């Protein structure tokens, strides 16, 4: 049996719970939220689907989950300019999740923004091995990059490394066609604001994040060993240490099985270095 825990069952966490149930990803759900009324409502709403997935709200059961999705805290809204601006606001949620994960032996998927910094903080505060701390965001950014490329008539691989935020690093060097720097910068600017139209129109992103999170959980639970962009705690990879950052990884039942180090061109490497310095500073601020 596969047990999926979700800490924070608001807009995205609730959708993840529903998708995981309907897609048969997990046999049992462990749901937790600091808002009891919301938690009760989400559980009842799920049961009204008629799905037979077992659901418990016993927070002690989180320790025995195979995968725990951390999606608690404040989301972005139109007044929050960047994900990094949520660092202080979501520090309490990180601390609460770290306490809930005491004795946890499964895989953590960090969603709460600023995701990269929070993934690093959960890893350091819980002592969970870095291979079992996976930050979500690269799949979503890569899907948005693919859309931006298609709109320009460009085909090929679409991967985004770096920070899940302003310091994204779209990879252009894998394309057979040379993409000029001005077009790269134009696409990067577009990616930075990709979620804001959704946030302004409906209050927050839901469908894209939730589907990719469930896909990531499936990769872990099925030992898929597939290549995906996830935030991983780095120890010298890409010349970066002391933070978590989006990189190509192989995902399986033990979490991050391997980090692939791609040869980046000068533009990409410069952006990657900037992302590393930015996220390292966020981590230093959060720890101090």
C-alpha cells in the first residue's frame, strides 16, 4: 500500500489529494492543515466523490507515509511580487512541517514558496537525507517554457533549471537552432510573469502545479527512475553549494537517485550562478 501525506490542504494541496485519489496514485491519504474547518471540509468533499481511498487526519500518521507533500503556508497573490517575498511569511509553516516530520523515513516534496529555500531548510532542520528532499517547480516552469517556445514556432526540449522564481534558467543550448540572446531574455521575462495572469484572474494557480506534483509522487512511488527537473540540495554540482536549486535528476523510490550535470553555455551558466547566489542568500536569511 502507498500512503501519501499532504501538509496543507488548501487550493493546491486539496487538488493534489483529489487527483492522487482519482488517479490511483495512493491507497491512503494523510491530510493535515492548521485550519480545522478547512481540513474537515476538504475531507468531506473528497468523500463525496465516491472514491474509496482511505483518509486519515491523524497527524502522527505522517511519519509513516511514503511521500509527504508540503504545501502549507501563504500562496502568492497579486500583491506578492515574487515567490521570494514569502520567505518570512511562511517560516512558521516550515517550522511546523519540520516538527511533523520528526522520525519521517519517506520522501518529502516541497511546494511551499519560496520553494528552493524551504526545501533546503526542511532538509537541514529535519536531518532528512538530501536525496529524500525534493523541491517541486521545475516541471511547471518547463511546461511554461514549452508553451513559450511553441508560440514562437520553436520545437525541441524544454527544460528550466535554477530557481523556481525570478532566477529561472531556461535551457536553449540543447536546441539545434541558435536562439539569440535578445529572444532568450524576452522568453525569460515572459516566464517570470507566467503565473501572474492566472493569479490575477482566479486567485492562484491550481491545475498545472497539482498535476505535476501528483506526477512527481507517482515517479517516486512507482520507482520510475525518470529524468525530471527538481530542486535538489547541491554540494558542488554546477559549482554551487549551500542551497537547493532546480537541476536535472533521476527520480525513484529512494528519491533523487542521481543529479545530471549538463554542459551549459555561457549565458546559461551565468544565469545559473546568479540563481545560486540568490537562493543561498535566502537560505542564509532564513537560518540566521
